[in-house]
């Protein structure tokens, strides 16, 4: 399920058409596999929403970590972010 949310998030973030084509293909395959494996996908909607929230938080932390690295900020903020992930 995590891979599915990562792919869904990538669709929202990527602008490169080649990367987007790969992500769309991966997302379609993962969605089909999920739908075959889970008899009642609607029954897990709350869990899926919770997972998306967790993944969004991790993406935000990862983005902030990358920003610290890009700017050369290896101080307390980077350490706090790294510990929170």
C-alpha cells in the first residue's frame, strides 16, 4: 500500500513527462494489484487516508532535510528533522 501512495504522490509532484509516464504506468499496475487483492477497497478508506497523511508528513520532512543539505545547514534543524523521520 505504501508503494501505491508513493506513486500517487509522485503523480502530483513530477513535471517531467517521461517520469510521469513511468509513474502513471506504475500507479495503474499497483492500483490493479490492490483492487485484485482487496475484496472491499472502500472498507479500508479510513486506513488509506491515515496512511496518506503519514506519507505526506514524511515527504515534507524529506523535503526539509534536502533543503538543509542543499543550503549547507547541518545544525540543530537537520538533526531534529532526521530524528523525526
